[in-house]
């Protein structure tokens, strides 16, 4: 049941948590958000690392889809802030055009990573997998 979208458990505690999409490219952010919402997840978004940390402190996300190359606070800084606030309870899926995606995903202890551009079905599968492992 942990790998199903929150809408599959109406009224459950999971409904309170949303997926946080963090990407400085508004087009990617919108496409990712739309794809995840179409799968039934509640989604919020942030355009830079500081906005992401501010949102995550106000409301613990269920999962974070995280670009590494962000303004103000980079993806590694966001991951560090999430770990400080919540330990390892918030899974991270890294999405980036950075050529060192594997190393960077390992540094932030991401549950999955996808190189941009990526297939939206692959993204949704990575999110389901990461939520199932949480």
C-alpha cells in the first residue's frame, strides 16, 4: 500500500503529505507536477533550493523530486536540510541534466535518479519505487 498514490487511501494520513517538486526550470517543474498529479499524487513545487527548504519545514513532504543545479541553495544543500529536519524519512528522486548524476545522486542518498530529458512514465515508476522503499 505504501507504493500507491495518496488518493488510494482516502482520509488516511498519507493524504496530508504531498510530493515536492524542486526545479528552477518552470517548464520542467510544470510537466513533472502535471504528470504526478495525473497519477493521483498531491504535488507542490519550488523554483529554487531556499523555497524548497522553506516549504519542507512548513510541511513535511512525502517525497522530493529534486534537481541538483538550483539557485540560492543547490540540490545537495536541499538534501542536507531535509536530512537535518527529517532524517532519512523523506525519499529523494534526483532529476538533472548534470553529467555526474550517479555520483551526485549517491551523495544526496537519492532512492532513484533520472537524467534529463527523461520519460514521464520512468519518472512515475521511480516515484512509486521510492515511496515503496520508504
